[in-house]
C-alpha cells in the first residue's frame, strides 16, 4: 500500500436495537467496510469507497436504506440519499421509489448533471435513463411493520385515516417513540491521496407524510465533506436539517482541530433541541468521532496497517 493509510467508517443509524438483531446488523456493517476497504487498498477514491459501502448496506435487510426500508403513511417507500467529496462533488436525491441504490443515483446526479438535488419521479426517470438497477424496496417485513404501527396508533386512540394523518403531521417525535429506531446508513472515507468523502442513505422515518424529504437527501444536513472533514448524520432528520448538523460539525472540526470536541458540541446542540442525533466524522489527519445521544449507534471501521475490521454499538 502506498501513500497515506486509508480509512473507512460506516454507521447503521441511531436508535435502540433489539439485542437479538445486533449481530446481524453489525455483520452487514462489517461486510460493507471490508468491501470498501478493498477498493481503498487498490487505490480507489474515498468517494468510491463511501458510495460502495453505502450501496452494500442498501442491499442489506434490517438496515433502513434501500431494500427493507421503512414506509411512509401510505405504506410506500420513499428513499433519500446524498454524497459529497473534498474535491467539491455534491448531490442528493429525495423521495425516490424504485431505485436499487439511491446513493449511486446521488453520485450520478453530482457527476453527470448540473443539478444538486433531484426528487421523486424525475429522479427515478434519470436513474432509468442512466441504466441504474431498479428494484421495489418494500419487503414483506416492512409491510407487516407498517400494519403493526398503524394498529398501535389505533390502540392509542388515534382512529380513522384523517386522524392518523393529522397525528403524523404534528407529532413525529411521539411517533418515533413507537418504533424507537432509525437505522439509516452512512459512510465517511479517507483515501491514499488524502481525499475525503461522505455518503448517506435512508428510507426516512416510519409513517412520515408522503412527500417528506429528510436530512439524508440534503447536503449540509445529512452529509457534508470538504477539506476540513467528512460527516454523515442519522436521527430525527427534520431537526437535523434545522441544525445543518453535518456542515456544522465539519466547520467546528476545522476550527478546533479536534474532531471529538466538534462532534460532542453538535450532538449537544441536538440534545438541547430534543433531536435524536448520531454523527460519524472523519478529519483529514485520520482522526474520527462516533457521537450520538441515543442508546445505540452501530458502526464499523477499517483503519491501521493491519486493516482489521472493528465494530461496536
Ligand atoms: N435521518 C433520517 C431521516 O430523518 C432517519 C434516520 O437517521 O434513520 O430521514
């Protein structure tokens, strides 16, 4: 291996993971960093690695991105993703329906169009035009969960489709207590040339209103990368958007030259605003932070000369 030592770090979303699911979730994250590390070791770019890791996680069950993602109030999947690198490449896609790897579509938007954010039908049309693989991401497990969440709302006294809609409209944080889990995926990478990249992908939030786009599609909120650092966020996206969390944490990383302090500060801002938030952040010197205010933030990484995979919750 020549040049500097590359790093790949991924997350699998903040929340509270049932004990029984932890091994499978960490297994998917570890497989993703291993695959991305092969690209980095072969001289691939940080962007290649971050996008590849996220695409692998989009194919994994249980994680809330791509296949088996969460569903909106109408029981449909609407996927958000974004990518950015330290050379200035950046784009996001929102509310896409049947694209197998929304993160690859976000990269294509960045590399092949003049646009920075594309949504819904037009984004899907571009994916088809470019020949990207398509797939309906709705799994049987997600359908059952959707029905179960609606039942629990009704048991809680919210009856009738209008009442459910009104509830979802105003009380997303209460809804999130029903399911207690986010499981969005994200990656940050540093390559042998010292370039950084970040990527994020999600199905969003259970029972979100149809048409809602969250932080994971939005450059600055769910994803940010420049010469000072790379960051991917997870949590209540509507609050993370207001904080511009990823841009904020990279700016503070540049200011403090201390990635841990920067991540703590932005997560503290999220806590003060009562926003569930998790961040992974990577600085150009290879230092990194995994910071959150929930029970778990599953993550995995490959660093160091031995290229060993480490993971944790
Ligand atoms: N941030 C995502 C969203 O709000 C959800 C998550 O992190 O799991 O769409």
